[in-house]
C-alpha cells in the first residue's frame, strides 16, 4: 500500500514546504544541526549504538534524519548492522529529495545511495556501513499496529501537531510504546502538552528538554524497564 505523493513548494529555493500541511520539512535555520540536536542527542546517539540497534521514525520526509543517522553510524565505527524503519504517508519524488538534500554538502557522498534506489521505487535500501532502511508507506495509524518490529529509539518527526494532529494522537503514541524495547527512547522537536501526555500514558518517562534554535523546548522520553 503506497502513500499519496507529497505536494511541495520551496522557500528561498532550498527548503521544501508541504502545501498540504503548510509546514517546512526541516528547520529554516539548519536542518542538519536540528536533526543532530533533536533526534541524535535526544536519543543519546551515537553513544548507544551497537550491532542490531533499531531506530524507527514517524515521518521520513526528505530522508535527512536517516542519512544523518547513517553518517554518524559510519563515523562511530561499529561492527554489524543498524536497522532503520520509517513510516511515511506522503512520500516525495526522488528529484525533490535530491534538491532538498543538496542543501547539506556534508551528506553529498551518502545521499546518492538513498536517492538512486528511491528513484527506482525501492523502499528497502541498504546504505553504506551496514545500515538497513525500510520505508513503510501509508497512514502510520494503520501501518504501525501490524508492524512486527521493536525499536530501541524513535524519531517522532511528523509535521507540527497543530497542523497534523493525526500523527500525534494518543492511540498512535500507544502503538509507539508497544513497539519500543524496554529502556528504549523517543525524541521529538515538539513539546505540545497532548503529545507529552500521550507518551506518558504509553508507558514512557517524559522530560522536556532544551529545543533547537528558536524552539525553547523539545521532548525526550524513555520507556520504563519492566519490573
């Protein structure tokens, strides 16, 4: 079941903006720095990397988060594989992906390893260094429940909860909790109260942390270990 294609416009010629949600795909200040602050540091990565570590994501977008993760994995020098599963309802075209990622020269060597297979329609992609990516297209509210995976860390990166509340509801946060390993973590750029409450109800210990750039706060959470 494939998702509907994304509809984009471009801000300053380099930042893709969803016309469906009227929200940019990444920070107007520095999307790569935002990814490192929110999703990597928020999940205490790369310190937790190990063979078989599994990252899951709501909102694949341009692939920026996954490529930044893969770059850090390669730099950290672990042996083995890193698994990544991303859910995306509105996938972008390969040309749009290439245009968006061109804003980040640091990713210039690894980006083609995502763009080329994406262009040919592949959604199970191997990236350099033992990174195994699966992108599951369609509504995450329908796709996450039947998924048989269990993540060690989650990137919650849907569009703003105010503009895309469907990707932040309590039922979906409960599903995130069900698909998180004990001691697993969540990080997201939003500090919206209903998102934090949903994560708490899903069994996470939730903390408000310093946000990136102009955002005062973000959210990090850890699933409690079984008693």
